[in-house]
C-alpha cells in the first residue's frame, strides 16, 4: 500500500505541482497494477588501447529499453455507438447517483449556499456510497451546518459524529472544518472558483475539484474520474497509458486519456452517466452483462463472472 500511495502522490504532484497531497485518498481504493518499467541507459568508455588504434575516438552506448511499444492512440472506432447505448440504458434514472449524487446537495438553497453544500458533499463522498453521503449531508442540513460559519463554530468531534459512517469520517470532519474557515477568510463565505484554489484545500483531489467546478460553477475544465469511470473506461477499451495500448492504472491516467479524444461537450455528463451505469449494470463485481444493451460491442462482455461462486463449491466441500 505504501508503494501505491507513493505512486499516487507522485502522479498528482506531476499534474498539480502546487497541490498539498493529503493522506486521504480522493476516490475508492484500486488494485493498481505496477507501472511500466522506464527506459534506462548506461554508457561505458571504450578501453584506451582501442582509442589509440582507432580514429576518431568513440563511445559505445548500451541501451536498455522497456518492452512496451509506443503507439499513437486515437478515439475508439465505435465509441459513439457505445456511448449512445449507455445513454439509452440510463434513461430510467434509477441509479443512486440520479437522486443522491453530489450535484443534488443543497438543491433548494440559494446559489452561494448551494455551492458550499456541493463542496461539502463532494469532500464527504470519497470511498463512500452516494446513499451514505446524501444522508450525511441531510444531517448537516438538519443541524444548520450547510454554512461555513456554523461549521467553524462546531467542534470536530460533533461534525465527525454527524457524518459517520462516511469513510474516514474523523479526518474528513477536520478537513471540512479547515475548508470552511478558508471559505470564510478568503472567499467571503463562498467556495473557491478555480481548480488551483480547490486543490489547495486539504482532502480535495483532482476528481473532487473537477466535479465541484462543473456542478457549482458550471465551468467544466476536465473530466471527473471516479472509481466507476475509471473501471468502465478500461472495460470498454477507451483509455490507455500514454503512448501504449495498456490499460490505465490510476484515475488521473484515465482522465488524461479520455480528455485526448472525448468531445468536450461530453466531459460533464460522462461522470454521472458512467457512475449510474456502474451502480446498476457494469458493477465492480459480477457485472450484469446479460442485461447490458451493448454486450455485443463491449470488448469485456461476459469475461468476468456474472454470478457468485457458491461458498461450498469455492471451499471444495461439495453439496449434500
């Protein structure tokens, strides 16, 4: 886990050099694959006797390169048909994200208060189901805490108890209080209106920052990639590590790969679209490929178990 965390920190630092990376992950844990080996070179001097007997003198260079072949990656050939099929399956609006996603936070509040509610909801959401996040935001609302001044005046223990069982609730309570103080002191009670300022808040990573910019400020500067978008994009063969045909291993790699070819008018809707698809059909475990309307063109269709293995069979006990 330490190596995974180091890779995550280095990647975010590279993309966002001014970001103070916290120890709370921005999205759910992944079983990351190892990053590809980097090319390395070693140079050695030719023996002096050889130099004297040859003209001009030269250096021999031994090069070790990765076995990964660099390729140019463009848009998937059938991406429009796949996207259209997913949109058709999502028309029912039955996924949790459709009624309890972060964009629903503070929906009845004035614009400024709604933006703050969206930020708080987003900060709670990492590694937490929409239903749990939504309930925590509702408890904040019932206690008059969808307001930065009220949060600053409330002790962290009380905040933590209200948002429990949100993942990492104690640490998130501290981050929420610190962010509220910054909103009061630097932004007049409003929330930051730039990616840089959002990323400067502890507990806010690229996924959250892009989501807040899109929802709160209607200013989509990048794709919000969470666990569902990351997983499904790879299953569909939509994303690759830069210059290769290998799957992405982190959400940031997925975001950058998607942004290279997906039309910008699809950047904002792609998150709730794929999140809902991932919550209902293309689930993390045992995806429901038999119910999927694009199983004839999905490269991953029916390649993962669609039904649980009975515990008795798994243990080799058989049935009586």
